[in-house]
């Protein structure tokens, strides 16, 4: 299984030198990939009527494509991954252009993790309807691949229209597209259109059921399983070497191909502290 790192988005800060030290530090530790979460807006927790959500305006998120472009310029080998970009709230042609540029300038190190999101406030502010975001995502994936592989083309879909146009330059290597989420319609879309799955759950019965479903759908569609990836995650918070080893072995048994370690949301620390946590985790897993 390939070992990677989750960006401590709400703790890494905005100092470019600190971000550089972190990115180069995880690469020196042997990290294969870096996962970057995505949210454009956070809601005011004191808004009229209150706010219930996984995060609010007090939680920091770096914009993933811009952030990863910076990381591409200061690293050499690490894979650059969005986990997951809320694709339906973005303009598809612009994402195609930005992702192509990142793939080109990083030397083919970009992997696009795509999700549908849950925060209606973001969709409203970005001028995109919240409804039908799953259907919009499916059409986006089809369109992205056409932008990345075809010189010029025309497209007339439910949500998009392209009239004899294309992007230039285009990436020389395919950009892998992995899906986040666990609802049945999403899993079906992931199995048929995706190169991998990015769950946010433990290595449990629900994960096994989802993986079995993905296998079934891909088999029915005549798609192979060996090239399909599964991106799992582990947490420093609440863990210890025994738990990390057990968690890793469970995901390995389920067929996970990638494991990324998250060091945030624990006791406050600095960049060196995050790197020490990652070093400790890698040492444990490499001895399993």
C-alpha cells in the first residue's frame, strides 16, 4: 500500500516558507502522495438561525488547485491529490484548464478526487444550483476527459454546451479521477466512471459492503478491478502504534491501495511536530 499524508489544512497556516518545509519534509520522509481537502466558503456560526455543519468560517482551507500548483514547484516526486474537490460547484471548462496545467507543470503528478459536497451556502455563493449535483458531476467527468484528450469538440448535454472548442495545452498523461462519497448512486458512478474510491470511514462492514458493490458494478460493466484504487485514511488523534498497525492491516485486507495519515485536530503543534507524527506513523506501518 502506498503511504501518504493529509494536509493539516486548519493548522498549517499561510506562511509559504512553513508550507514549503512541510511539503519537502513529507517528501523526504518518503510520502507517496499529499491529500488536500476542499471548501471555498465557511458559514458564520453565529448567523441567524444558527449553523450546523462539519466546519464553519473559523476553519481554514487552502484552495486545492492553487495550493497544489505551489507544491508542484517545490517538490519532485510526491503525487498531488484533491480529497475531494467539490466538482459540481465549479465551472467544468475552467477546472479542465486548471487541472491540465497542474498535470503538465507537475510532470504528471496530479490525481483529481471529486465529490458533490453538502454545503448549500457554497453552491449559492458560486452561482450553481445545489439540486441535481450528482447528475451534474457525472456529466462533468465525461466532459473533463473530452477536454483533456480531444483537440476541439462539440458537446450538448443537460448542464453544459461546448461549440467546437477545446483547451490548449492538454496533458500528455491521463489525469486519474477518483470519487469520494458512499451513497449507492455515487458508488455506481464511481465504479463506472472512476479510477478509484476515496472513502471517509473505518475499515468496517460498511466499507466492505461498499467495496463489494464497486467490484460488482465494475464487473457488470466489463471493467477490470486491478487498476482501480482505494484511498484510505488514518488519524494521529486518538491513535497509538497498535491501533495504527491494526487499522492499516484491516484496510489492507479490504484491498486498499493507498493510506494517508492525518496529523491535525490533535494537541497543537508546529511543522516539525506534524513531521514527527508522520515519521512515527510511517515507522510503525513500515514494520508491519
